[in-house]
C-alpha cells in the first residue's frame, strides 16, 4: 500500500504543480473557458495548488510528514469544489471536459489523504 501511495503522490505532485502554475500564470487561456471567474481567483487557486502539491512531498523531504495528508485533503476539497464549478458549464463525459479530470484527480487526492492519515501514516523517526 505504501508503494501505491508514493506513486499516486508523485503523479499528483506533477498534476498539481503544473496545473497550479498554469492557472496562476496563464490567465488569458483560462478566461475564455470560465468567464465568471476573475483573474485574482485563478491566481489564488493556482498558488494554492502549487503549495498543496509541494506539501504532498513533505514526507519525502523528511520535513513535517504530518502535512502530507493535510495537503492531500485540502487539494481534494479544492479540486472537487472546482468540479462543481466545472459542472455548471458542462456535464459531458468527454476527455476535453475539465469536470472529468477534476473528479478523477480529486478522488485520487482524497485517497492519498485517507491512505496517509489512516492506512499508512507517515513515520516520524
């Protein structure tokens, strides 16, 4: 289980750091997709995702491993909340719809949070 959680954490770090940087710094591309969301909102969400993605690696860096489930849980809540916003634009189950990706990634983050908190807590040695 520990190996599965590590693989999922590494995948989530790439998704969240890359996606967060895109949301924070590439506002012009996002403005056409969701017109009701302001630039400051995208920057805040993007920076939140970058910081949360880095918190997923707190255990690997041997710095405050108890922050890993907290970061994963916060990212799961944020991503599933964005899925609700995405659902207001489209419910089509296609690969091009951000709703599909947000739900999938949000559930992965929730599993990592649960796994690191309850199933395989990080050891502080």
